[in-house]
């Protein structure tokens, strides 16, 4: 008769504090039922102000044309596409957490997946603004769709990576939204059934689609989540691969490289996790959810950051090496425009290197990985660095083209270019503030699901399991399938 | 839909629920459903439910997406408008892989979610009977249908003996109806009231 040791020696509990199912509901749903704090209002109003400034910037651009931006002869893509790639990249962590970690049965994802998925949706919404408004004559934006038209019909070019982007981003947004909402339905039902106010009962009744918690429904819900995760996993990789094709399939020196797809995907996960850290460190504090988003969660995400940051570092160095080893004079020139300190944009290249490659290396130290203030600071640094990565790729590759007479004067954005970017911050945070007020920021049902195995409060009950015989344990747990 | 009578047993621990489900089935009572606040793995098998075919539906939606993309793009570029793109072949399959993939995922995801909502009858304004408000919080609610043959008192005692914390009898509409959760009027309540007034 073999004895079992049930409790892991390595892993920390995912939910701290002595919790039972009802307390989980209480803790997570409470912020929805109380009025928001002063801090929430301040943050929300700042976000709305930024959003309004962004709307004004877009209004200027639509009314007076792209000339409102400081794009030049060779710089057809500047801040706008930089921002587009940056926002799409941020979205990737949400899908990684919700889909890939679900397939890998990582129990810790349950504490952070809801907020991260919400972040994905809002980030993709922000990303979508840039290519749409960059069209200039935005009222013709529907031309990107393959619809029967009176011009032949002349179809869109299905061989173009820009059209692949249209399909990739819109599919990504739709699937992420469906995945997120399907997960929300049972939790919204929990809010509905607790609601005392008439309007709250009505609103959450509407949103929860009449969910009852029937076993058959849960069975289908689980199957749906698993297949959606399986679909989202290649989808998220395909999205940033296709975004990188926008550059990689061109013949512009500095863009025309085969390394782009994996390099972009790693960068996306890197910046996305940094944004998750930024948001969750604030959220856990403001909503008092430290028992659910623990130091353990922050530490594992920092491990992902140091891993992906290092992958990105390898990509930067490979790229630089190939520009010399490939002996293509144009490629070499494009890279000289980055590393040569006498060129006008060298500062952005070294800023990128410092923020993305060197800074994350601090996370090899577990003391720093578990330091919340340091993590917050680093999460901002990483996203600054990742913004500059896209800026370096886009602007330094095109500001000096083959004809020196058309070389731009120093490209700096206009106030409306910056305003548009700030406006998407407004959009993102307005959505996030509303989300954190009206939706459960942690997946209530999923936390309850892992509570007995990974909750601190249940450790004490483990004694009798440890002394159980293997046969008895197997008999009792033969229906468990992972976390 | 029909109004039926149920014995409702509430459990507060899934470790007690599992043997209770087994015993109820063994005793031959007609189990209507078990409502739980979170998915309990293995409960569907314990209740004798068959596996869902949602995966198969998803696969069919997925290949529909692939074939839609492939057939449409090839029709456009080889039949309808043979656009000459740098003298490259009209049937440029490798360049279509991204869109074929995206449509596969899109069709599978949207199709599966709609099928899920249809099968579970989920939609805004759909209202269903809830046997216990805490079924979405911390209680596992087992419902046993009372038929002409079954003995109400016996079932109540049985549920108490297998560890239910709370047992009571409810009449409930088994289907859904359109309504609002802030409004407690139920069509079958009115129906029953009308019947009562007719007999009185």
C-alpha cells in the first residue's frame, strides 16, 4: 500500500487566505455592488478626457487630411502604424493566458485570465483605429471588404498582406470577444442572482442570457472553452505573424527579413505581459484582490517577461549580425541608420535595446521578480521599449530611401499624431475602468473550480488524503481531469 | 412547456454530491438536473449524460470556413476577374493560406458559440426557473422530478439521508419564457392562478 503526498512542495497556493465558495463570490463581486472609489472616478475622468482629445485629433485628420500628421516623402508610415503594431502586440498576452495556458492546464491563469482577455479586446479595439483612420478617406473604409460592387466587380487583392491583416485582426477581435463573453456568462449569472437593486437584476439578467448552471450546460461550456482555446492558440500566433508580413513581404531593407514572424510574436507576448502587470498590480490593490492575484502570479508573469525579452534580444542581435553577414549594402545601410550613433535616430535604437533586452534581465533575481514596485516600474519600461522597437523598425528603415534628395527632414510627430495615440490610451482605459466596475475582473467560477486543490484554506484538510492508500485515492479522484 | 413538481436537494460540498448522485440513480429516482456554481468534472458522467458533440459541430464549421475561403478566392482570381499581379500565377495558393486559416477559425468559433447558445437556449431576455438563488454561488442543487409513481416523502427523506443540507418541494416550469429578471411574474404562476380561480 503506497502512500501519497498530495501537496506540492514547490508550488504556492493560488488563492491565499481561508476561503470558501461564498467568500470567493463576495470578494470578487463586491466591487460591482459598491459605488466606485474616488480613485476610480479620477482615473475614469482622465481617461475620458484623453479619449476626447483623441477624438478631436481624429476629427482634424479626417477634416483636413493626412497633412495634419508630419509624415514625409519617404515616411508614409510613422506613429500611426507604430501604435497599431504596439496595441496589437499588447493584446496577445490576454489570449496567451486564456487559451495557451488553458491547453497547458496552468492553474494560475484563473486568477488573471478575465482581466487579461478584457485587455486583449480593448487593445485590439485601439489597434484597429490606426489603419482605419490612416486611410484618410475613411468613409471608403468598406472598400477593404470583398463585397460585390459596381466596379466590375473588382475584388480586393487576396494576395496582399494588408488584406490578410484585415481578416486576421477582425477574426482575432471577434473570436476574443466570443471567448471572453462565453466565460463571463456564468459569472454574470452569479451577479444577477445576488442583485438586490432592480436595475442591476435587469441588466445582469439581460447579460447572463438566462444561465442556470445546469450540468449539461456546464459540460457544453467546458467543451466550448476548450475548442475556442484550441482555435485561439494558432490564431494569436497567426495574427502577429500576419502583422509582421506587412513588413516582411515588402522589399524594403530593414523589413525584408524572414525572422520577423517569430520575432514579432515573442515581442507581442513580451509587451502584452508587461501591460497585464501594469493593469493587475493596480487592479489588485484598488479592488483588494491580493488573495487572488498573488505574488506568485506576479512572479510567474515576470518569468514569462524575462523569457520573451531574451528571445526578442536574440532576434535583435541575429538581425544585426545578418545585416553584416549578408553583405547586402542596402540592408547594411538600413542597419547603420540604427546603430551608428551619428545618425539621427540612433538614440531610439539604443533606448529599445536598453528597455527590452537589458532591463528584463533583472528578473533573473527572484527578489526583484517578487517586488511589486519594481515589477510595476519594469512593466512600464518594457512597454516603452516595445513601442520604440516598432518605431525603430518602421521609421529608421524608411526615413532614408534610395534617393537622397527625397530624404525626410527629421521626423517628429505633430500634436494631432500624438493626440491620436493618447486618445487610444483614453479609449483603452475608459473601457478598462468600466469593465472593472461592471464585470467580475476575476473568473469567479474558475477560481471556485481550482479552490479545493490550490487554495490555502484547504491545505489543512490534506492530512487525511496524504495517509490514504493509493487505491482509495484513485477510486475517489478517478473523475478528475486536471485543474 | 410543462409545469412539473420537483424535490430540490441542496448540497454544499461536491465530495458529498458525487456519492449522492450515484445513490439517487441507483435508487431509480428520475433526476432532472444538478445545478452547480462551477463546472464539476466527472459530474456529467456520474449523472449518465452523454458526451457533447459540440466539438464535431466545430470541426464541420471550420472546414466550411476553409472551403468558403478557398473556393471564393480561386473563383475570383481564376474565373471572375483574373487580375494580373506582377505576372504571377492566378492560382496563388500559398498566398491564400492566411485568409483560409482566418476564415476557418472565424467560422468554427462563431458557429460553435451560436450552436452552444442554441443548445443551452441562452439569449438575452430568455428567462428560466431557478430552483435556488445560491446555485450560482455556493450550493449544488439537485432536482428530482416527481412522477405519478414516486413518493414525495420518501424522496425527501432519501435526500436528507445522502447529505443534502436543505430539501424542499417546488413546482417549476421546465422550459424557458421571455421575461425580465427584475420582474418576478411567471406565466405558469398566472396559469395556475387562473386554474385555481376557475375551480373555485
